[in-house]
């Protein structure tokens, strides 16, 4: 196809502002589906985890036709923890649709993705979505978006970006703030008019920046990117180079070539400048590499992705119940999987740990790492992970830590509680804005202070609080933060939990397990709200005596145990605890399973010295 008839556009926004729903409607009205075809909601969220959580995790490509133009669409994640996915694909497009909720307005991730898009000089179309909301604030949101453009030092041309008002759920868009529209035609027309055709010369030597690397069982590594110059055909000899590695120069051949047609990859014999394509047959290809012809091997510049700020240690599971539920349990399996994930995800860093059985994994945030853990356990991996910790840096001789910009939207009655909780986490209030009966608060908080706060916020606001955060930078260390105000209930011995033992233990706190669950000494079976760890015997039986029978346990009533999700378990962890992850179970345990060894360790930490053995 002539490059003048191609438009490459990314959909960028804050989480839950309607990106994927908007893509759904563009594909429907771009005649990607048959008239009688059943189309699922959020069709681009094909990953099982994405559908369960209602968020986009991986960037995905699709295309549609409109009025003779081929529009290549890239759907990107909205959560800040997956910002690396956004950064790497923006080099693949010539423009972006900035989607903003008609009530919430610009949010932290809106600022982050817009800043990246403006820095690359992309053409922006602002889509104010969810205009059908009864509480929509169209005029105020438009003003807030323009203020954001000014804050980010946008050029005069960027300030004049067109606005489109849409309701993705209803499949309508309009260029007028007062009209609702009848279809997505105004948005299609704006894309064709405002987003430029791909730059580059068809007669120049072939060159393509790899924006995504995938693996296919049948054809091996797949390099995905936009052709910057020239034409590529199946069988062409090519060279693999890298902007940040001058010594990298690998000769290869195009084994197969694919372009995008709707949601499918379709084989092609050749492709030209501006096309987004998949090339197979290139061994060792990585995101950021340049695939080019032998006539011009100068690599294309690729800006390095922002560094991660949180680390966890992944280790081989060595608990008494190890190896009973997982398919892949050895350090070799764990190492291979983690290093493969680091190749696919540029925001992830993996390094060997202090022992042969441990690996240090660094990511953008708790959710980033929890998605990796959940994906691995669903694939049959069994392992253990430590408590998440922030990455501390020394900048100009000063100890610095990562700080997040946190936005919290709560009912007015909850403001005092939130201010108190943020104060204990060394949070600094930037501003407060009333919106009817709710208050929007903007804080700067050390990233380590936000570990585990999401569930606490839900409790404090009776489920009405909304929180989002984005990495803001490194600042001088803020001092100690008391992360946990509760302790653990720790099992005393190996065995199976019994109603009688659980009945006695539940008086000490909140239990995580019910009857008939395998436990071992050192396994955490509950929460103690009083702050200290307590050893409890959940395997204790009531023995037969002259006056009582052992079968009268039926009268004992157990409180329903707290069911912990993966995120809950990660938030719960203390320094001396690790999380045992298997395809079927999540178990929190102490690093030292022996109670006496834990007491000695605690005594040493408190500086009791010679009294430690006592």
C-alpha cells in the first residue's frame, strides 16, 4: 500500500479511561468483523489475566480500513507499572490518541504518557471519552488538558491539537462539545486529516527499529516494528545492529513476513515504508535493535526505558511442602524463565542473587511484579518470593529513594483519615480539590510507604476511595516508616489444621486457613492485630477423657477465614517472611521455620548479645 494511505496511531491514557473500549468501536466500525459476528467486549484484551483484572497489560497491534486508508492501531496499558510498554511502542507510530475521562480529567499516567509522546514530536488528538456520564465536566476537563499541555512545554502546534468528544460505550464521536455524534466517523476523519503519513523513503535501504519481540513455537523469534525506510521482502539478507551496542552486527535472513489485517497477522511477500510488520528468522533479536539491509547498517536511536524502582528476590521453594504442586521447581527452570521475561519486558531487570538458588528481579512497582508472579504460577512454576523493597540510590553523595505522585479521590468525610495515614507514610500534600461531595488529594509519598496501602484505603473509605500513582523521581531519604502495625499467627508444628486448634487460635487474631489444610511449623496462618508474632497450634486435638468425648467438636463455631489474594499476600509480607507460590496455593511463611532460631535472630537484632541464646 502507498505510504500516503497509511496512518500509524497509538491509544494512550490513564488506567480505566476507555482506551480498549475505544479500540473495540474503531475496529467494529472499521469493518474488521462480519455483520453477524459475535464480538467480545475489550476484544484487544486477549490475555486471561487482562480479562480477569479489567486492565491492559501488554501493548497489542491491530488495523482497520477507512475510506481507503489503512489505520494501524496500537493499544497500550494505562497502569503506571506498565509504562515501559508505552515507551517502547511510541517509536512505532506517527501520532497518538490521548484518551481522557470526561469526569476525572487528566490523571498521573495521562501526564506521563503525554510527556513521552510530546518529547517524540508525535501529533496528538485529544479524545474526551465517556461524555455520556451524568457527571461529565467537559469544559473543565478541556481546560485542565490545555493546562497540562502548557505544563509540559508543548509547542504552539501541539497546543492546537484537535479535540474529539466520544462515548466509546455507545460507539459515537463528535468534534463539537455540544453534539453527541452518530458514529465514530468524526474520529476516523480527524485521524486521517491530523496524523501524518509515515516519513521515510521507499527507495532508501531497508531499515526498521524493533519495538516488540515475541516468540512463536513454529517460527521462533518475531521482531515487530515499523519500517522506517525502504522495502523488505521474504528471503532478503539483513543485518541486526543496536544503537547502544556498537559491536553488535549479526547477519541474518527474512524467513517469513507478516502484516496486520484487523486482529490477525497475515503472511506477506513484501512490505514498504510505514507498514507495521512481523519478521521471523532473526536469532538473538531484542527490543531496541535495528534490522537493516547490508547497504546501510547505521542503527536507529532508541531511548533507554526508565529504570525500575522496586525489587523482589525470587528463590527456589524449600518449604516442607515443596515440589508437591508445581511442574517447574528447580533453579534452572526459574532462571531460564526470568531471563526470558527480561528480554520481552524492557522494564524488568533480572540478576543472580546471593545464592545459586535466588534471583533479584527489579520492576516498576508491586503490580508489575505481581503480574509476573501470577503468570509464572499459571504456567506451572513453583517458587518463593521475598518482601518487595525499593531501590535506594546515592546521588551526589546523598542517600535517595524513589518517590511517587499519588492521587486519592475520597468522600469528604474520609479526608481526615487519609491525611493521617499519609502522614505516617511521610507523605507531603501538594494540593486538594473539591468535586461535589468528594475531595481529590495530590500527595508526594515515598514509594516504600505505599506498599500495602491499597487494601487499607478500601477499608478506610468503605470501598469508595480511588487511588492512582506514578513514579515522580528520586528524593533524599525520608526516614524510617513503620510499614506494619500488626503481627503474624505462626503455626507451631507440621500436620493438618483441626477445628479444635483453629477454634483456640482464632481468639488471637484473624485466620487465613480453615480446617483440613496442610500446615508446617513456621507457616503463617493468620494475622495478629496486636503487633507481635504469636505461635499457635492449629493442629491441636481434643483428646478423649473420662468426662468428654473427642467427637464433640461439632459444637465449635469457626469464623470464616480471610481469603488472601496474591497482592494481599505480597502486601502482608514482613522482612523475615517469604511467600511460597505454587500453581494451586499461596502460603506465607517465616524465613526461619524453627521458633527457637527466630527468637535468637530477633535477640541479635535487638542487640542482646550474650543473652541471645537465652
